[in-house]
C-alpha cells in the first residue's frame, strides 16, 4: 500500500447523510488513488516473474489476476453500505465492513491478515530500499571503474541504516496524516516505474538482449531441475499477486466519493479505469523487461541496468525516497491501533515523561528494530514478495469480498451463484498456498548458502 488517503474536502456547512463533511471524490480521483496505491515496488519484480512463466503464461496470468482483482473489487464495493446501496449505513474501513457483515472470528482473521501483511511489507520495503541504496554506489562504481570491477555491496549495512532512519521517523506523531507524504510517494513510484519501462524498452530495441522462450526458464539451462522450475513458477505467481494487492484500502477510497450516484457505481467505474491502467503498465514493464533480459531477468529489474548511470541512480533514489515515506504511511495505522488498545487497557501508557511518551518510544523502536532484524536475516527480494502476495491475495482480495457479498445478497447455499463464487475462492486459495509454499522454499534454499550480515549484491 503506497498511498494514504488525504483528508476530505467539502463545502463549508454541507454534510453527508452520516453527519460528516461533504465528500467530493469522483471516478477520476478514486482511479488516481487506485493507480498510485497499486504501482509501487511490486512492479520491479514483474520481469523476473515473466522469465519464470514465459511469453504464453506470463501475460495470460497477469490478465487473469487483473480480472479477478476487478471482479472482487466490484463485490467489495457493494459492501460499503449495509442494506440499501444509496442510503444504508456506511462502513468506513475494510475491517468495519467485515464486522458488519460477518462478525465473530472473521474480524479476528481479517485483523491478523492485515497486520501480518503490514509487518511483512515493512520487511519487504526495508529489503528493497537497501538494495536500491546499494545499487546507487554499484552503478557509479561500474561507470568509473568498468564493468569488470568488483562492485558488489554489502546490503546488510544499508538495511540497518534504513532501519535507523525509520526508528527516528516512527517517533513523529500523526506522521501518516501529512498529505504531502502520499503525494511524494506517488510521484516517486511513478518515476522509477516509468524509468524501468523506458530502460527496458531501450535495451530491447538496441540490445544486448537475453534469450526468451514461450514457456520461460528452461530446465538444465536456467534452472537445475523440473522441481525447481515448478517452485519458481509458483513463486512468480506470488510476485504478481503482490503487485495487485490494493483491495485492503478500497473501502477507504470509496469513503471519499460523493453521492449521488451511489458510491458502489462510481467505484466500479474507478476500478476498471485503475485496473486497466495498471495492467497496461504492468504488461509493458514485465514484457519489455523480459525482452531485454530474457530468462536471466534479475529479481529487481532496475538492478540489471548500470547505464546511463545518472538515470539509474535517479530511479534508485526515487525508490529509496518512496519507501522511506511508504514505510511510515503503511505502518502508522498499526502503531495507532496498538497504542489505542494499550491506552484503553492501561491509561498510564498515555502519560509523557519530560515531553516523551515512553511507551511509544520503546514500542515503536522495538517494532522497527524487529523488522530490521528480519530483513537482515532474510534479504531475499522475490521470495519475500511472494510470501507477501500469498498473505494478502486470497484472504483480503478474494475470501472476504466473496463472503461479505454472499451475506449481503443473501445468496442461497449451493445455488449456482454461490457455487461459482466459492469455486473462485477455492481456486485463488490454491494459488495462494502454492505461491506461499514456493516462496518459503525459496527462502529455505537461499538460507543454505546465506551468511547473515555478509549478503552482497
């Protein structure tokens, strides 16, 4: 999740049916939120995913995930209001919607998935930012010393440095409410993603290019065994799923829309604009990256370019700046939720000593330090993205929207519609399990040769 919802605008004195300031969002503002939320670090792994899948399965699976995401977003948008889609009670957050329609253990499971995804994304952001910081020095080294020089960088030190920066920033109260942070994050993500597409296009046209195949990496050439080919294929599915995970904030985006027309109708239109735009961008990045590097495509597409070094440096600076802010935008809601719960149980946790809230200082520092430790111990970009994709995709993108829609529409069990929706959920669950297992296997294989604090890229 790379964008935070800005505060609502409105005309002074006008309120909506819930007594809050008049919402002014439109199809285009909602589509913009979707696009800026989706296009982020996940786009960097798509060339690698295409290399595992090939020219046939790669684009088809991208389109399949786009179609599933759009369809489940439509189901979820219908759950924004309880009862009548134009006048029913609003749900302001994803969790509120789950509580309104499902309740019970579903709420706990939803919270677990969200917080696990937040924690994992913190690890993923840390690894990505550190790799990009190392790549800046690496590209400069190649430029000045030649491509035969040993320019590898120790990523562990950059991971620790990023963690220290986040410990400092995490102490700022209400940091997630600074609207300009989302603007900067959106501009940075568009910048480096566009540069990646441009560099891939340039190399695909002028060369040198890698060998591509209809079915991706070849056994005995690019991978050692058929089993490894299967694991890599499933891991690629997880990377693609991660690139499409934005439903977690769809309800929050929908809560910015004006009505009439009913918010779900506007959100459907915004979703198709957002998904079509991002899918076109993903196809360009994935296909052009695959055309440029072939089956040897790097896990992070920008790590494969070293010239023009100034443009590569700029792209990597954009990644670092995006993730410095994105880390806080993503985790501040978790900080706030934990601190509110602790304060309700133990009011003394609100107290400040010498102007410093000791609990917040200790808890936030410890949490960021734990994320940093995990990133140092598991600095495996594609495997971590695959795990994140598997955590977020089925439960948050498919399972909850399907179950809430069934409950809202009171669809009879074992009816044709009920069976079709459950079949979709089961299919996506199988994909999630396969992607998660393959990504864990990838981490396991990497750990066999990995020495902590000595990882180089």
